[in-house]
C-alpha cells in the first residue's frame, strides 16, 4: 500500500512540473510595413509576448523564422536566434536581417522557443525584397533613339556585362524586370516582364528591376522608339566613355542600334572587317555606320573627340593687324583646371598664361590648352597675325623672287585677295595649274621656282565673286 502511495505522489509531481514548463507565444507584431533591404540597411524588428515568464528555462533561446515567398513555414529560414537566457521578460523585441535572395509580397515571420518548445502563429504578410542592385543602369547601349521598319519590331535589352560605369542587374540571377511604356510625362503602363522587350509600337520605353512595392533606384534610361515607312532613316551612335573622352583611359566602344548587319566608316572611308554592332577605337574622327534593319536601312554618325574636353578660339587662322593696333585673342574650354601656354614663332611668350592674350605684332602664333586634373591631354590652336595687304593699284606682270624682299611675290590689289571670295588661278606656259585658290595671300610663289627657261612666263585668271574675269601674264626674272 505504501509503495502505491509513493508512485501516486511521484506522478502528481511530474504532472505539475510538466504543466509549469509550458508557455504561450503571441503572434509577433511587426515594427515595419514592408522590408526593403539593401547593403546599406537590413535590420528589422518584431515584438511578441509570452506567458508565463516563469515557464522559461535558463537555457531558453527565442528564434525568428521567416516563411517562404508564399507565407508557408514548411521549410522556414532562421533569421535570428537569441543567446541562451538573454530574453526573460515579456513583451520582448528582437531584430533580424533578411537573406539577399528574398523577393515577394507575402512573407511572414513567427517566433519559436527552445526550452520549453513553443511556436507562435505567423505574423501578417508583408512585402520583402533585398535590393542587391539599387542604382541606374543602361539599356540599348545608352542610345536614346531607336527605329524599326514598318511592320517590324525593335529589340530592347539590358546591357551586360556590368562595369564601374554600368552596374548591370543581369549580374544578379535572382532579379526580375518589368518594362514600361510612357503614356504621359508622369504616367506609364506595364507592358512586359523579362530581360528583353520586342517593341512593335512607337513610344518611350524603359525597364525597372522588380522590387514589388518597394521603391528603388534600379531603373534604366529612356529610349524613344519610332517606326519608319521610308527606305532610309537616321539613327544614333553612343560612345561608352562619352564624347569627348580621355584617350588615356584606353579605347572607347562605339555602339549602334540593333540591326541585322553593320558596316562602319571613318572619315568617309570604309573600315575593313568592321561589321559588328560595336566598334572599339581610341582615335578621333568622324565615324559612320550603315545598319541593315531588314526592310529599311539606318545610318548613324558621331564626331568622336579624344581630347577629353572641348575648346574653341575666337579668331580665324589668318588675321590682319594694322600698324600700331592690337587684337585680343581668347580661348574658351571645358578643360578641368586648364593651363594655357602661348607661342610666337615657336618661342614661349613669357607671362602669357591666361585664356586671353593681347597680340600686338605680326607672326606665327600658337596656344596650347592642357587639362591638368583628370585626363592630362592637350589641344593646340595655330593662327597667323599678318600685316595688311598693300593697296596695289594694278595687277603686276613681273616678279623677281630672288630673296631681296623686293617684288619677291606676286602682289595684287586688295579687292582680289583673301576675304573677297575671288578665285585666283595661275598656270605655267603648258597650261598646267600651279595655283588655284579663293583665299589668295599675295604669297606666290611660296616655293622656289625651278627655271627651265630664261624668264619663264605664267598666266593668271582672276574671277571675282560677281563673275568678272581678268586675265594676263606674269614674267618671272632673277
């Protein structure tokens, strides 16, 4: 009898201990409405209650579990585990971070305890995305305009691979994309999803990385796509390093719009084997490409400048300076912290270090503009300051180019010289043209004439802008 009583006491004690070791955990309350995580921010908090506090074992840990993208906890993801005995009072708040692969509008979290074992119900659903790429990217090689033949289509695609200047979202396999067409300056409609878009209707298109209800900066440039009914249309070329660009950075890639085949040209000459959509170059020049679009042809061009900046000078190559007069010459430039060096007859002009220089004497001038920060390249401008042409009364028929500075060149009245748009032609006795210009500088012969005969005779034809003509001969003597 005593033995049975002892067993009953032991059973009651065990039952009491078991009942006291149970706790109830409430549904977790979210400290956020949506979780839009990124490398710079990825901490979120949940608050929950549990009862009784006395039911916790000193070794207990609370665990935050994240559901799959449908809200199911069939295979939960543990996103935080508290230290043993760290949480002992209710209510409690714990933080967690999201995995980098999540992407859905219907995630949930729940709380579990380890000693005793207990599990809460799932929280309300919430959107959760990890923005692994959260910056602008390019499509269509940054070419702003595209065109397709009537009845055809144009393929827009996200540019890849990524680079320091274009963090392509295609580098991240977990991402998906939504394409939009603008309907006004402020509104757009979703037209498709995927890495590419086949456009069959004219409009302005762009693509965004699909981060659901989370806002992000992961979007592309806009591309205006038009439809052409003509056989030949105009397109654009982009330079991967911009234009102008710094040639010391290496080669730039010229990109054309999508087409069936291509042929590239430089300065009007065909480039052998340049038949791809892209052309790599580090040379300045006027580049063109002919693009076969199927039922029509597109032509595009770009005047590529490898100086890394642009500059201009405010005078012509030849300027006439009156005796005692001065001319202020100014260079304009986009160079970063530019340096200016002026030259007269190939000698550095002391103290001339500004963008403007006051010229007071004839000579051959030059100014070199150098960008001193960033791309260290230079651009050069040459010009000539000349004394005015003498006012010659009549057209001479005799010159003596012997180097004595007297009658060395054929000097004609100022009404026929540079600036009057008068054509001057000089021929030898056989009718061969030795000079033909509409900008005569009173400087013939510039080179030494080789005498095959004594006192050779040349012939001139002067045609003015209003088609008046003067003809005659020039006898050359030593």
